[in-house]
């Protein structure tokens, strides 16, 4: 029976050069799907507890989603998984582009690497044959040069490439993996794992058909979903977004967000649509999390309004199977002629977080970091850390090599990032992120390293939406902003598909967001479960924002596999994946409570002015209540025997 998944994975031992296929039983897909779930299932039992993340015993996996290539929409995401050198626990990163379907067209749901090569290599897979090839001549190239060179060399139709740049080669703990000349699987430091294995790239041809159980039904569901995606109105100009944010900030009540409105904004501007709105409402952290919209008001942020970034787009960019196309290729000034449109995270990490409102510097840094293969979130957070250390006199002009690391000094910020990419001078100190740098610097600098479990936080402030703070602390991959929040729960609208989940009032008091009640932790746990299903299917978060009643995820999965699972049964799969990832961390010596984020980002002490004035988060209660929703010990975060038995782990 055709099932949507391929039923096999490829194993590559870089130490011995041996390549093997492994057939995966149907029962594994039934319990874990593909993508993130399959990765967790395989890595939990096969990476030893004492494995060095940068050693030969670590395993790095590239996985496609169960729905990828079936005709469903928003399902072109691929995952990379392994033990994270940044956090010491479970690591995963999620990426779009066009790499995901090629994994399945080569006949596999995942490709896994163990061991370490003595010299730089890349894997080439096409027409049922996999080869390890010499990559010495590509070592030292940036990601764009590498991808273009490998595509030119590959003897196959439409090769797809995932590769590392200099950051991964130099084992930067904040390095990622790149495809499509700038789409990044950025988080968890897995680019360093690839670099430690001397694996420069994975090049895939493949033309195998991806078959599903009911393709006609999938097609019908996709037509309905596409109509919901395209039925959008675009009614404002980018320059007006700051005023909308200001209005949202001053109102005592808040309207529940329907994701269709955000989809409309994504269609017009991409993620940069939220630049000024987020600053004004307190969603975007300012000045290394110690500032507010008062410090980076509209007179500064107007240079970063959404139109600034879309006006430079000369071609819209769509990931595989995406009807939206929120990306774009921009023409830019200076050394490089073009770059992918900077995402919200990149703009605000090098914008408000560093008090920088020079858009040209952000365009340039976006391309520099994409070519280096480095996470822009962690890079921006680390630069902000360095700026504050300079302000406090902990880092001096002597250590910086003459750079004046003052807030908003765009030329110094650019120069510092270039040093970080090259591991040159102070850049070597900062190339492994803010926590590692603070441990080396000492002098009470750790309070300025804003992170959770070693990973820098994204540009979503939990003092505005406590759901972001909770997920930063409780996810097995900490500091993650793409799983859940109170806002996400509103847009997911899961209560329309899942019995017993709390509904959201159309209009509610802002103050109610900060009450750590049981309904909020039920909603947070539902977000985690749902996003695990999404990541097992290869589905994009932005598709989820359409709402569970418009994105037919569960129906697509049934149509692809021939299963007849209910939404509740799929949510149980998401719970199982979450629990196994938590067990991975415990196996590797991680105490879940240690992933709590920096005090400053929790409002300890609270800000004295701005949108988040006076706010602090009772994170300890929220964490315990969240763990209870999974059947884990509420004090330790460890899954109980009863939980493991119920989930069949």
C-alpha cells in the first residue's frame, strides 16, 4: 500500500566509508510519523549517553516530512537532528527551501551520518546510488560558493544541496546548515556537528515518485486550503505598522488573533511585516533585553519598516509546496549584489536588540551570516551581549582590536560579526555564543548573556507574551520560538478540532495574559504536541497560522497513509515525540530545570518604562503545570513510568 513515507533511511559511516540502508517498520511511523519523530526514535537509542557532540559517536540526521511530496501544501520543511554542542542535549533545526523532497526522491525518509572523516567529504545520492566524495577543494568556501560549485559539478537533474560554510568548518557552536543559497537550518549549533565530521555537504538528485494512499483526496483538500490562503486583503502600508502597534499597546484589551490576518501580512511583506508592530507592543526585545520601545521608538524604527525590505525584492521566493511565498530575493549595495530578504528575527536581532537602525548594515549582515552558515538569532544576541559588556567596561577597546562597540554603531557591529565569522581576535571568543563567552570572560558577565540552556533567545519577549517564555524553558531544545505562545494558540485554533481544549475569548483583558492559570498550560502543552505533529509531517509553522480548521493537517495525514486516526490520536503522537525528546535530554545528563532562561528576560527585575513596564513572569509555576500536562514529574520534569507505559515508550 502507498503510504506517503518511503519506509527506509540511509546510514553513512564517515569513519569507515560504509553506506547501508535500513528498512523502518510501519509501526514506527504509526507511533512517530517521519521528520522530527523518526529522528527522535532513531537517535534516542543510538547515541551513547556520554557522546561528545563534536565526536564520532554523535549522529547527524537529515529528515524529510511524512507529507512532503504528497501534494499537500506548506509541507516542504526538512529537519536536521543530533546531539547539540550548544546545549548538550537534544538538538534540532528546521528549514524550508527545496531540499526536503529530494531526500524522499532518493528513496529515503532520512539520511544519517555517524563517525568522522579524516578529510573533507560530501555525500552524493542519485539513481539508487550513494557515494562519499572528496570535498577538499570546497573546504573554506562559503555556502553560496559551495552550493553553486556542487550543482555545477553534479551529474544529475536538478541537484539539491545542503552545506556548511566557514562557521561550521571552524566549529562555531552557533553555526547552521544552508540550502537554496541562504535558507538556514540555523538553531542548535548542528552546523558544527557537520563540520566536526568533515562533512561539507549533502548533494541529492533523485527522481523517485512519492506515492500516497489517496492522492485525489489530498488534491481536493489542498485546493480548499489554497483558497483559504489566497483569500486575503492587504489594506495598509508598511509605514503605518508602527501606529497600529502603538494603538495595540495603549488599549487595555486585546483581540484574539485570527491567523488569516497575519497570513495576509506575510503575503505582502514576509516576516518583516512585524518589525515595528513588535517593537511598539513589547514583543521585540530592545538593547539586549534591558530597553524598551522608549529607547527604540518610531523615530528610529521607521528606517526598519516593512516596506524598506520588500522594496528591495526583485523576485518573490517560494519554498517547496508553499502557496504563500513569504520570502524574496533582494538587490543590495556593496560587496554582494543580492541576498534573501532578511527575516524578522534577523532585522530585530541586529536592529532593536543592538540599537541599530541602519537597514543597509542589516541587509549586508544577513548575507554575510548566510554565507558563513551562522544563526542570525544567536549571532545578534551574542553581539548585543558584547555591546553591553563594552558599555560596562568588561570588554575594552584593547580586546576589541580598536572597535568601539557602542549601541547602534553599525560599522562596528558589522566589523565585529566579520571577526566572529572568521574566529579572529575577539571574534574567536564570541563564535560559540554568549553563554560560552561569558563563562570565559567572567566578571559577572553571565547576567548579560540572555539565553536558555546555552541558546540565545529569539526576538519574542515573554514579558509581552508569557507563552514564549514558557516554551523557551520547557522545550527539549531550549530558547525555541517556533513551538508555542499564547498568540500561537489563538492562531492555531486547536479547540475547533481537539475536544476539551480551552476556547479563546474574542476580546480579553491584557492583564489576564499574566495569570499563570491551568488553561494556559493546557494550551501550551497542546501547542507543543501539535508542532511535533507538524514537524513530523514536514509542515510549515506559517501554514499552522491559518488555523486547524483551514489547514487540513490531520486529514492530509490520513489521506497520505490510509490511516483513520482522529485529531486526538495525532496529538498523542505529538505527546510521544515530546516525551522521547525529553528522555533524550535526561539520558544525556540534562536536568530539565536547568533550561530556565535568563532572569532579565523574565522581568527580574521588571522594566521601569515602556510597553512591558512592571511585568515579571511566575515561570516556576508555569513550568511545573506544563510538565503535569504530559504526566511528567512536576518538580524534575522527568517523565514518570506511568507516562512512558501509556505512550508505549
